[in-house]
């Protein structure tokens, strides 16, 4: 598997993780804010709280996905650097060479 294919797998995986995190954080935030609204409030107040919950939820989701995006990138970079500098051996003691090629270099 060359670097381009690895990058595609990482990108797809990252998008999947960010989507799940976004949905989870949005649901938690909205549920917590909407649960604080007493049932006896007038409709306009319920709408205002609902819209406010949506805005706050989106802000939290944006910051959370930004954080996760950075952490995923940092982890991928750390793994790549570790593999580049690592001498691996299989169970028989045979050296395993890890080659990560950029498409432009091949």
C-alpha cells in the first residue's frame, strides 16, 4: 500500500470518527439544554431555547471536531515518524523493512 492509499484510508477514517463525534456531542449538548426548559413555558420561549440549544450545540461540535481533527493528525504523524525510525523484526528474527513512499518520489 503506497502513501496515497494510506492517506485515503486515514482521511476516510478521520471523517467517520469526526461524524460520530459530531452527532454525539450535538445530541448531548442539545439534550442537556432542552431538558432544562420547564414544560409550562410559552411556545415562543420553547422556540428560543431550542434555537439557542442548536447554536450552542453547533459551537461545541465545531470546537470538538477541530480538537479531534488535530489529535488525529498528531497521532498519524507520530505513528508515521515512529515507523520511519523503527527497525522491526518478525517472530523469526527476520528484519522487516517499512517503506512509506510518497507518490512523487516513486
